[in-house]
């Protein structure tokens, strides 16, 4: 939390919690949180109770936990679950480094609230290999030098796999267009296109 | 980000009541615009009402009308057979926007409501009447390369950044909304606003109203349609200018034309005078040049966006040439 943004002050926080009794039927906030606020309990207790419960399958493993509603899927993966393969480039949807699959579709985990993935299946770069056997796209990136510093690579690979699955890799131009959401500051673009083209032409199951 | 409460109601009614109960509450679609602005402290809702699981998804055809549920993702529209067959202009415009990942996330309602904005709106150290009414417009005398040439005011010169909206404007879409006072239908022409003295308001939607669908009439414009977007790089960038052109042709004669532009105004900009001029004209480059000149009567540029006065008409001519079949892409 930075200094310009103080933690929600007590009074407004309580009134906000109290007001929400009106819609307790729909709110995920347990009544206990409203009690906490009404009884002037410590703010942090109230905040903790107000957390959102989340059950999400990540790389085949189900995780059930309570999270701060502000948590992005990216921060959930990296900070809460220590799956640091998914990278934070910009954190504002501009670079694609944080690309993961939610229910089979590529999305930006930095602009996805973790709470919205409740009940979903998430696949990250850590979930792509089959044991020690690299996914064909991982192998192709190595073969074609599809990276230099490697920071954008997990996002590139997750996006590349989706690009083929979607049927958007039929030509080099189409690959470039449908991979444009993944920025590479090292400029490995030609090699990335080579890798994707080879996997697409190889016809392996991605 | 400020602290907020997250709720995910199962019904439309409860979602609307949840937003109505809290002055700062917002509906949450794909989150690609709202979360971005929340991370930058530009929007600070105390409650987010996640509507993405409401049964407002999918594309259906009822007679001559195509109905797109407000929670339908951009990718789904761009790949839908009914859309590709009847409204290819819409698919082209959507595919010209953002990236594959963002289009997988973006909802129809969210795209309609993405903020009309400019770099000064994002820069909290600078004045911006849209972000903080009364502080002034940083862009007027500032770096205004991306800004409006039509319909601006001295309070705000930002442009609406959506590609989808430009196609919807050309296709005479209607926005269907539901709110505490019931359902109403807003023609796309009246949906977005010009800045005037209240640039903080992008649209005529009430805060507590939920967009439930967009409807579009099927028209005889599908065969001769083209969306042309000019940007600083080939992909994944906002438009400098864009043109949605759709023609109803009889041989080489234009029976009727539809033209709208993006990147030039606070709302998707329809070029009605140029449309009138093109009616019953032959598809020739001279006619397209003239239509473009007519469209740009009244355009006014600022210090850094003079280029739009030339790029705009050229883009109109090019879009019409491709749409009419006079030129290939
Ligand atoms: C890096 C980047 C590049 C981009 N490039 C382009 C581009 O080139 N062209 C382009 O067109 N767009 C572009 N976009 C914008 C993108 O298309 C929008 O962010 C997206 O369409 C918003 O949809 P959403 O569902 O994510 O909206 P959200 O962020 O969820 O919502 C946006 C607003 O709409 C409200 N809202 C959402 N759904 C409803 C509803 N059903 N009823 C009432 N209110 C609702 C929310 O409260 C919020 O105020 C870009 C975005 C990013 C981050
Ligand atoms: S970190 Fe998500 S797009 Fe850059
Ligand atoms: S390899 Fe360095 S950013 Fe892509």
C-alpha cells in the first residue's frame, strides 16, 4: 500500500459495512463482518472476515482459501502460491508477460481479480510440461532461441499455445497479429514466430 | 487500489440493487478498463458487483435483429458465424482492438463503457476536467497528438478509444439497459456524449443501470464493409484514426452508405453529410475524395494533431475504396 492511499479509515469503513446489511442476501460478506463493524472491533479483524473465499484449480491442484478481494490472479499465483513462473511486466495489461489460461482461454492475470476465478481451472507455465518432458512449445522456444533475457517467455509460451489451439497460427502474418499482445523488449520476435510456426506445422498436440 | 467489497449476485435484479445501494459501486465486466483505472487510483469504487456470471451471454438472431448479450466476450462476437455472415464490419472492428488476451476478457457492455480518455486523464499530477471536474484540461495546450478534431469543447478534447463502438455506430445498434426504473433502449447515437461542460460524463447511462444487450438490425451492408484502423504500430495500439465503411451497392452504384470514424471525437463519429453525398453515386476515387472533403468540413486540429486533417480524409478514401471493391486490401 503506498502513502497516498491510507488504509480505509475506520468510520467510512464501518458505515460501508453497515450499509451492506441491506444486501446481505447477495453479499459474500458474512454477517459476522457487519457485527464486527457494529461492535467497533478491530478494523483488521473486520477486514479479515470480509475476505472472499475462493476455490480454484491451478495446474490440476485445487486450492481453497480466503483472499483480500483486491488480489489479482497474478499476485495470487506469485505471492500467495509462490508460482513465480508467471511474470509481472507492467501490471496494467500492456505487455502480456502475465498471460495464463483460465478455463482454456488466454487472459491477462494482472487485470483479472483472483476472486472472479472461483470455480475455474487455471493453467500457468508451471503446468505445461508433462513431468520432465517439456511441452512442444517450450522445446521449440529453446530450439529456435525464442528469447534472450527470458522475462517475457512464460507469457509468450502460454499465448503461443493458445494461439495454435484457437487456430490463429496459419501463417507468419497471422501469428504476428495474434501474438501482438505479448511484448518482447529483447526483440526475439522472428525466433518466436519460427518456434510457433514449427509447432503448428509439426501437428503435435498442444 | 482502495479497499472494496466484492459481490457476485446470481440475478440481474440483485446486481442492480447492489450497485444502487452504494454511491460508488460499479458493475465489473472483464475488468480490463476498470481494474486498470483502480490500480491507478483514478476510479475508487467501494464495491464491485461482478456481473460476468449473469445469464446475459451469447448471440441470437430474432427475425431481422441480431441480439448480443452484454456479457458476451469480444472474441466470441468476432468469431461468431452469424456475425461474420451478417455483420462482418463488427468482427473486423473488434479484431482491430487490443490483443487476443484482452478480447478474451472484454465484455460487450464493458467495451461500450470503457472510459473516453487521454494521457492527462491517467496522469494524476496533471489537471483533467474528466477526472476532476473544474481542474482544467491539460491537453488543450499540452501534448495533444491523439486528441479530437470534432465535437470537442474547451473543457475536454479526449477521444473515445473503442473500435467496437465505431462499428456499432455505423450499424445503427441499440443499447438495451435495465435499471431500478426498469428497462429502456438507447440508440447508439445517443449513448455516448460530447464533452460540453460535463466531460466527466462519457455516456447517458445512469450509474445504476446495467447494460443487458446490444441489438443490431441486419442490413444490406454486409458484403461491402471494411474497417480500417491507422495506428503507430501494426497491432495492439489505439487508433490515430479509424473508419468503418459499409456500402449497399447495386453493381457499381452506391445505393446507400454508412460511415463512422474513431479517434476523432469524444464519441464514435458518424459522417452523415458524406453518406448523403455518396447516395446514388458511382464508386470512384473522385467521389470518395469528395465525400472525404465533405466529412472533414468543420474539423479543427490542435498543435500536435494537425496530421489528422490529412490522415483522416485519406483513411476515408482508402476504407471506401476497399469496401466498394475498387481496391483490394
Ligand atoms: C493495453 C490495452 C490496450 C487496449 N487497446 C484497445 C484498442 O486498441 N481498441 C479498443 O477498442 N479497446 C482497447 N482496449 C480497451 C478494451 O477494449 C476495454 O478495456 C474493454 O473493452 C472493456 O471491457 P471490460 O468488460 O473489461 O470492461 P470493465 O473494465 O469490466 O468495465 C468498464 C466499465 O464498464 C462498466 N460495466 C461493465 N459491464 C457493464 C454492464 N453490463 N452494464 C453496466 N456497466 C458495465 C464497469 O463498471 C466499468 O465502469 C485496450 C485495453 C488495454 C488494457
Ligand atoms: S503484467 Fe499483465 S500485461 Fe503486463
Ligand atoms: S526475451 Fe527479454 S523481453 Fe523477451
